[in-house]
């Protein structure tokens, strides 16, 4: 099988008041679709994908820094939360295309940033709202749906959270789905975490972050200012039938802030 890799880096995009890492899925078996068969059938065509809450891209230089981090860490597909852009659309910036979905105000917002080597595999874009966006990629043996999600925080009522889950289920594919995002849930330790677990069980999904034994620095993705506690809020979900294709998942904490 050809690898579909996922990688996420923290780094200079993080504001000084917040330590926010990202999650990367080390390797997931898949083949990039190609009408012309390779002479060497074992030749690998890999993607690296991940998820990151960048706090905002609505400031000068933020997008350029994001692209620099993607290039440095060889990330091909990156799901982004809190871009804080208005409206929906796509823009090309250098070697990358940004597919984004926001609201009427520069709040929340999600995006998927794709390297030019992957753009030709994008066959469909689903821009739902300022919390959900998805891209369908032509791959083998099945097409892959990559979805980026930004869940409501604890300030919102459960009804708002349920609405987001309902929308996800409406576009969720039976096979080949990878759901990335900031779930603002901490596993079994709170009610929102249980909602995430129930959602996964209902839809045959696994939380890949929990499948591998890692040191704590490779698990948590967020630390509040002045708080010694660290939290795991960002997750990568895949269909249960593809669990054996996932080789490794871990967090790369922020390397710097500005």
C-alpha cells in the first residue's frame, strides 16, 4: 500500500499567551490516484496531513508563517481552526491553496491548506459553515474525505455542540473518512469528552491519538497561560476499519511563539 501520512507542527504561529501544539498522524496506508500506472507498483506517493488551531490567520504575515511551517515540516494537507476569515472560498498563495469557510464576522472559521502536489487530487469541496469544511481526494483503494472541525467551547450550550455533530454525520462517508480538528474535549474527564466518545462509537470511528503509548509531551496540545495543567483537545479520527493502516500519531508542541 502507498502511505498517506499526516503531520502537524506547532511553531511560530502560536501567540505568546497560549501554548498550542498540533497533532500529526505519522502514516496511514493509502494510494494516491493516478490514471497512469507507475512502472514500479511499489513506488510510494505519500501525503502528510495534520490539524492545528492557529488562533488567527487574519493578521499580516500569519499565512506566510503557516506556509513556512508546512514547508519546513513537509506537511501536504493541513486542517486549520480559528482562521477568522469572512465568507467562503479558496485562494492560491505560492505553492499552497487555502480552502476556507467562515461566517459574516471575522470569528471562528476553518480551512484546509493543500500543497500544489495534492491539489490535483481534490475532486470536491464541502464548505458547511464557520466550524466545518471538508475536501474529497481521489485516492485508492477508496476516495478520502478530509474534514476539519472546530467545536464550540465550554461557553456554548450542548445544543450547539450537537448541531455540529449532526452536520458532521450528514457529510460523513462510509469509507475513507479522516476527521481533524479542535474538539475542546478532554476524553473521559468531562461531559464533552463523553459526547465525542459517543459520536465515535455511533459512527464507527476511532480516536487515533489514544492508540499509541507516548510521553506526555507528545500527547497534550494546549496549556492555558499560568496553568501547570496541560490538555489534549485536538484529535484525528478515522474509520475503525482503517485502524491497522495507522502506524503512529503524536503531538508536536509549539517550538516558538510571537
